């Protein structure tokens, strides 16, 4: 079973957004989330979401935005921050 839940519009209106990928090991979650740079048709959800968010921010007038991102992995009840300095370190 593999699912990806995604909602963009609310994020640009000030709501928190979550992209959640769930599935068995080896089912393609990382590829779906990250993709590859070339060809651009193989970009994953994360780069596409960032493009959408930053295009919306750039076009907005009279507004300030704070964009924060986290990329977490939960595996065997261990949580790791994949954007952190040490991606092997487990979070509490």
C-alpha cells in the first residue's frame, strides 16, 4: 500500500502543509518524493512543491512569508531528520 497526500493552495494562504508518503521498503517513496533533476519530467513531489510555493511567494504583494521545511524518516520506530547535519542521528 502506497499513498501520497498533498495539498498546495492552503499553504500559500497561511495553513501548514504536509506531504506524507507511506509504504513498504523499496516501494518507491524516496523516488516519488525526491525524483531526479534531469530530465525535469522526473522531478519529485518535494522540488515541485517548493517551486509552487516560491512562485506563489514571489507573486504575492503586501505579504510576508516564513517558509520552513522538514524532511523526516520514520523507520522501525526511529525518527531521523534527513535535512539535519547528521542524518544518521535519531531524534527523541
